[in-house]
C-alpha cells in the first residue's frame, strides 16, 4: 500500500508489478494448449504463436505503462486497436479456445481509456466477442459466462484505474496544501517581523541622526538620545526573542496534522483525532505533549513495521489534580519497554520538567505503547 498510486521506481518495484500483471496471463492457457495440442501445419502454428505474442505485448504495454496516466494518447489508441484486431483475427482463425482474449481487451479498455470511453468500449468489446462466438453452435452457455466475465472485469479495472488516479490527485493536492501552508507561514513571519522591527528600527535611525547632529555642541542631549537608542534596541531584541520562541513552540494541533500525514505516507492506518482535546494544559505542558506525539509517531514510522497506529487523549482526575493523558499505540513488532533510547530519554526529561510522567510498555496484545500524563492545571507555587 505504500506505493499505491505512485510511479514505479527501481528494479524491485518493476519486477513486483510485472509479476502481479503476469499472474493474470495464466488465463491464456486455452490458446496455448490449442496451439500445442491441435494438429495444425507448422506455418499456422507459427502464425498463431506470433499473433499471441503480439497480443500479449500490446496488453502488457497498455496495462504496465498507461494505467497511472495516459502519457501518449496516440500510442494508447494504436495499441488498443491492435489488441482488439488481433483478438478478432485469432478467434476467427483458430476457434473458440481463443475467445478469452476478449476478456484481456476489456481489461485494457478499463485500465487505460478515459472513463467516458471505457463505459461504452467495454460493452462493445463484449458484443464483438459474442458475434464472433455465435458462428459456432453450442457455445451459448460459454458465451454467456465469458460476456459476464468480460463486462465485470472490464468495469472492475476501470474502477481500480480511477482509484489509482484519485490517489495520485490526492497526493498532489496534499503536496500543494503543504506548499501553500509553508508560503503562508513565511508571509506571516515576514509580517510579524515587519510589525516588530519596523517601528523600532525607524526610531533608532531617527535618534541616531539626532545624536549625530547634536554632537559636539550638545553632548548631554546626544547622550540622552543614545540612551534612548539603547533602550529601544533592548526592547526590540526582547520582542524578537519572544516571537521566535512562539514560532518554535510545538502545538498539539500541528503535531496531530503532521502525525496523520506521516502515518499515511508510510502506509500505516492512522486512528488519530482531528483536533486536540477541548481542555489543554499550559503552553509548556502542551509543548511537551506535542514533542511526545512527534517522537512516538517517528518511532512507529521508522522502527515498528506496524499496520495500524492509534492516538488517544484521556482526561483523568487524580488525588494530585486533573491530568491529560496521551497514548500512542501501534501493532508492530513491539518492544520490552525497559530500555529507552536517546529520544525517549530526552523526552522523559522534557515531560518531567512540566510535572508529567512518561511510560512505555508493550501493547495489550502486541506492539508498543507510549503514555504521557501531564497536569491540566499549573502546579501551585509555594509563597516565599
């Protein structure tokens, strides 16, 4: 599922797709058996083998290259017309054992033709098969079965093709949304920096010019202007540091969106809330939960080999006060939960700094579970 709807890259993926498509060529056993077992002349057998090889080449070219997208419309139509012509000629020339070729023509129509064409081409191919088969008596039951099979597999392949192309469009849309979000964030950063520094830098420039004009005749007034410049500069530095801290702070909403994207990209079924819980802890505790979610999902994607990952939030009331619990559980290879890596060690220190608790253990059945609990209310301070 990780490569569903993606272009085939690398020798391994090419071989995998070729094997998957080649499996269905087993239904060509009837024409092959007819060639081998029927006592025809050597010339007729050679022509039949050559025609069957050309038919298979057309089929593999269409299904292997053009299912994802129609790279060359003319090549698609020419290959499809050649495949249909070969099916008709071979079935007329060699007999009823070759009628199954029309099923492959229907599959090709569903795999590569636009839907508006496939909806009538598949029934038309089936009708041609019936017309060719009716010239032989006693084939009505076989023709009926082949006609149903041709229509069903043709439209099934059209549905698969549409699913593949929809998946590609969704991936492209996701990439576009991510790019737009990045552009919007850059614009926001530029706008905030302008708002933060524009006034301060203008004031510094103005006071610097005043101080320069007051020297050397009015050194006292120039010193006051320099002092003002220092004060404005310090305040601008504080504002910039606060703004940068805000940009760096992780939020649960952002990490939930990132978790869904990362798990989907890895082909892992994600059971992740769309929004964080309504009641959230303070900024520092929320940031710790966000870091925990990111670390847990990263470990699931990289190391677990899981097929499913579940993220859940639970509000709990304890004697020490209300807590918010984050649980990330997968069904992968699991772990003992006794040895923490550098990532989990640093995460545990971050959670402890906000008064929380980090726990790791095997899942109820298999897999791995990470649990983080942080206080919903700020810890009371002891008056000095």
